[in-house]
C-alpha cells in the first residue's frame, strides 16, 4: 500500500456529491487537497471545515470549461504545495431527453463539461506527473458508460467516450510511471438526478410523443433508490486507487453496479436491450 499522507490531490466538482465525499475521506487520510467547483461559497465553506488552518486544503473556484480557470487550478496547486501527485476528474452533469429532441447545442455543452474539459485539464497536469515519474489520474465514469439507457443516452455517451480516453491514456502514460484509473459508480444518492432533470427541463417539458415514457423513467428512479449507494462508497474507491501499490484499471460500486456490469458481459445484446427499453 502507498501512503495517502501528504499526497497532493486535485479534485474537481468538489463542492457536493461524490467530489465532496472524496475530499472528506482523503483529508482524513492525510492528503493535501486542491478542491475546485463553480460554487465558491460552498467550496470555501468545505475547505474551512476540512482544514481550519488553511495549510492543507486549497479551494479554487473555477469552471472546468474555462481555460483560464483550469490553468488557475493547476497553478494554485503548484504555488501552494510545490507539486501535484494526483488528479481526480469528477466534475460533470447529466442531460435528459430523447436524442431526437435534445438540441445539438445542449449535447455539445454536456460533452464540453464531461469530456473535453476533463481532457484539457488532464493535459495540463500530465507534464508535472511525467517529469516526476509518478502519479495517478482517476476519472469518475459511470456504469452508464457501459450500459446506455433510453432518455439518458446523451450523458451516457459522454461516459462511454471517457472509457476509451481512460483506457488509451493508461497505455500512453504507463512508461512514465503514471497510473490511470476509471471508477464506475452505479446509482448513488446525490443531487445528480435532480440537477440533470432541472438542466433538461426545456426538453422534458416538451417531450411530445415521448412524454408518457418519462413517467416510467421516474418510476425506475424511485425503485433504484432502494438499492442506491452512498457517496462515500465511491470515495472509498478513490482512496483505494490512490493507495494501492498497483491499482486496478477499473473499479465499480456499489454491489448493483458490479452486477450490472457482469450482466452486460454475460447477456446477449437483445436481452439487455429489452431490460433497458422505454416503458410507460
């Protein structure tokens, strides 16, 4: 096992949900953190709670889609701590709606946040890890990156693309001592679904022939709440990926996430299609 103590870790999307849970767990393990999110008040409040001294946690309010914000995040880490040991790419959001009706601009915006900005930030961090000959990059993906669902295929496709980027990057950076890990959360109790519905309201509210199927989608969501995991389930995997001597290429949690990924491997495609098809 590698020690978490004094590792300098950047976490994006850290003001709530999975990012906040990871920040809390890594702080308890002794890591030095650079936490980032758009909501400056929540971010700074979290930083003060985690580290009243201000010596071990740096809050950098930034939008990952903004190039200057990404540069400020990296520069802040180097100025505060002198190095970067790991990057946790967690920032992201969901878009709901049938592909037929989601405006292409909204699709581009979702890819910009969930994929392109993630790549751009990673590009800024890699040289610092490569020069030191060590480091970890942890990308927060989703089970949805392997099992796309109707009315969520835009978000799911961003996570599917992230799978390829992560796997390719792992091979590119292995010669330089850098490990690249993908974490696949299943359904976790956070504000993610509510935020996705709110961001997609113009589409959901004018879904035309797809309207009856959104009720089935909401019913499935209620059922999933009974087996949902907690944010700390994923935070534990982030900690494991940072401390394992040889981290696995991919981790998944909670238990239903592992089961779904197994069924994806086991079942014929038509059976899986029937399981996730639209229902009223």
